[in-house]
C-alpha cells in the first residue's frame, strides 16, 4: 500500500524559510520521479516542482523558481522541498505526489 506523509509545514513571516518532508512507503521510492503540488485558498491544486528518480533533474514552476529547491534522499525514502524567501502568496496546503498517489498535505502559512 502506497503511503505518502508530508510534514514540516507551519506559519512563517514573509522572507522566511521552511523545509517540507514527504515520507514515502509501499513502493520502491528510488524508481519514481516525485512531485510537489500546492493548493492555495480558493484556487485549484497546482504543480510546484518535480524531481527525477535519481534526483539529478529538477524542474520548477515559474512562481517558485529560484526560491524553492526540491531534493530527495532515496536511502531514506524521503522527498523534500526547501522553501526560501517565502511570500504571502505561497500560503497553501502542500502535497507530495507519485503518479496518482497523494499525501494528506501540510499547511504552510506566510503572514506578517
């Protein structure tokens, strides 16, 4: 049974940083590309970043490029999203994703 469990969300002031984690189980983590998505209040879920199975290739949405970093530790079956220079518009529930599998999400709130 595939399981994705996000953690690391919280409240932070604009300009602050957070690192999200996604603990994966139930599949061979290192065989799959992984993605982060987010859903902002009143908006549809949107793609944020993707990383290849081996971790060498990453791609970002324009809205987060240069501020967010996706990375992974395959030995620990864990996906990460380092978020720097956070803005109020980054406030959202963040989800990790593999194919059609989703975690429960973790809330990030950016507010002064």
